[in-house]
C-alpha cells in the first residue's frame, strides 16, 4: 500500500477544515486551541446518546464486533493493518502479523466481558445502583471524558486503552505515538462502520513534536481523567501540567525478567524452555514492558545456565528467520556493538563471561557470573545469570523493584507461591509461565492495578 497513512479518526463534522502536515509517513491535522475545544466538547455532548444509551453488556458486544475484525485475515481493515504497521511501527511483516493476532484476541466481546467479570462482580453497577453486601447500594461512574496518551513503542496498547474507556462509558480521546498510530485509528474506523452511534464518542489524533501542543494543553485542561503510557520523564511532565483535581493513571517505564528453576533444567525440557523464553524476548522486538531483559537460572539442575544460554542463542537465531527484526536505529545498534566489545574485553581480562551473537546487531546473549542485574540495551539482547537458589532472586531484584513488572517463571514447582510472594514484596506485579509472558490476559492487574477500576468513581446510596 503506497502513500502516507492518515493518522486520525474523528466523528464526522467535529473538526473544521483541516491543515495537514506529515511526519514519519503519517499525515495528521494541526489543531489550534479553538478546534480542540470544539472536538472535545462535541464528544462530551455525544456521550449520553452514543455510550450511555447502551448497557455495559451491549457496549461490550458492539466494541467486540469491531475488535474481532482484526482477527480475520480477509477483513479489509485487518489487511490494511498488516500493510501499514511494518513502516509506522518499524516491524517486519511477520512480526506485524504476530502482534496484531496477539493484541486483537483481547478485543472480542467475550474477552471484554471476561475483563468486566474479573474486575466487577456486578457489572450492572455501571448502569444503575446495585445492592452491596454490607447494605445500601452503589453505582460506578466512568469519567465523562478521558484522554489517553500512548508511548508508541508497542503497537496495540493505545487501542486497548481506548476500548477500556469506551467499555466503561467514557468519551475517549486518544493521542497515540507514531509507532502505535495504525491500530487505534483503524479500530476507530471499524467502530464507525459497526456502531456509528457509539463511534461519535471516540477520537484518535496523532501529532508530532510541537504541532499538537495546543490540542494537548486543551485536552489536559478538559479531561476528567488522563491515562498515560511512557517513560518516567513523560509521566512527570504530564503530571505537572494537569489540574490538581484531575486523576492521572500512569504506566511508566518497566523492567521484566525470567526465572528458570532447577526442575525445568533437564535435557528433555531445555528446548521448550528456550523456545518460550526466546519468543518472549523477540515479540515486539523486546520493546514491550513485559519483554524479558535478563534470565536468572537456578543451580542444581541436570543442565545449567551455560546450556540454557546456548539453547536460547539457537532459538533466537531460528526466530531471526521466522520473525525477523527490522534494522535497529543507529543509536541502539551502537549500544549493542558496544556491549559486545565490552564483553570481549572482560573475557580477555580473565572474567568468566560468554557471548553469543547473531548477524549484525540482530540478537545477543551474554552469560556472566555476576548476579548484579543491569537493564539490557534491547534489540533482542539478553543477559543470563546463574543463581544458587530461586528464593535468592527477590533480593537480587530489589534494587530495580520500583520498575519491576513481569517475572516469567518455569521449573519452580511447589515453591512458586513462596517465590511469587517474595517477588511481589519487592515490586513485581505479574508472575506467569514463560509461554504467557508476551500477551497478558485483558483482566491482568496492569502495573498492580485493575485495568477498569482505575477509571471508576463509586457513589454510595445508603438506606
């Protein structure tokens, strides 16, 4: 598909004549403050008829009908997503298909209803007052207008955030990053086709640099709640600009690792462990907050950290052909090559370190004796460490606890709950099997909080 991608989807007639600019192959309008206020006011006014006329179960059905289209390889919007995503998100075509399939499986009506049921024992509380166990009644209210700011590193995150807001009944304004612009825009177009009334309460608008400063300022002033994905500096900047009464739901920089216990370290189980671990590293080209950057390998198995590092290297080389990476940015490629040179110098100095590397900067595995955890330079780069006992790992991770997110585990057996509790104490928010690392279920407690409850304000009606 040739030409630029139109990085916006807004309700018909909600914007005046557009002034368009192009950045990184994405065209987008430049909104002044007056146009932004008009758009957000129109969405807020449309909310009652567009969203609240439906029950929460009806909204889930309508949203799921649009989301399920991205699971159909023959659907025109799915085909456009596959064609557009590689260029805008800097992914290979094979990786783009894997990302679409993984993200869109949570956009169906059944998965949205599953998320509701997991978090709200009485989803009807979004529609009316419902009896409470302790007496009286209560009702949950979503923000009238929510503003969602995407980071752009992982495609599909902004679309998922948009669905959460709409499901709860919040008029939803989404500003995705350039790497995540395609899926929320196409999902909004799917909504316009499947549920045009509902789609009048959602807008997706990408902008670059200072071209959207006026629109962003108006959105921050106007929104009843802001959801932000990004680095710590981005979150800090948004928090400083928000009115003190506006809640901010922030998903900032995170670090994830893997922990392999001794019972998974046998000749028979090693290939499966290495395959699951490699896939978790490769998906999203290691840009995801759930992507493992280090592997902690327990001693005492039939095979050890060295054998796992070798098996992981073989799997990364295989996936280099099956799910090839795109070319790294020069700064990232330079960081990978610098790491490799440093490893070679450390080995020449007599340090116990081993290096496995793919062609160019495609993938790198470092086996080192130190247990000090250092963040990876990404680009499918993994550090492998040997630890005496899995129960020692929480203490090793404590220095990065504030940023710790997912710990993918294997081979812990009956110790899994004990180790998970200790990991939770130091900061981990998700402990899961290695094979489940890349795509958490829609009802997971994202960064330790329910994905829907963070939106809601409860009102008690006492008898």
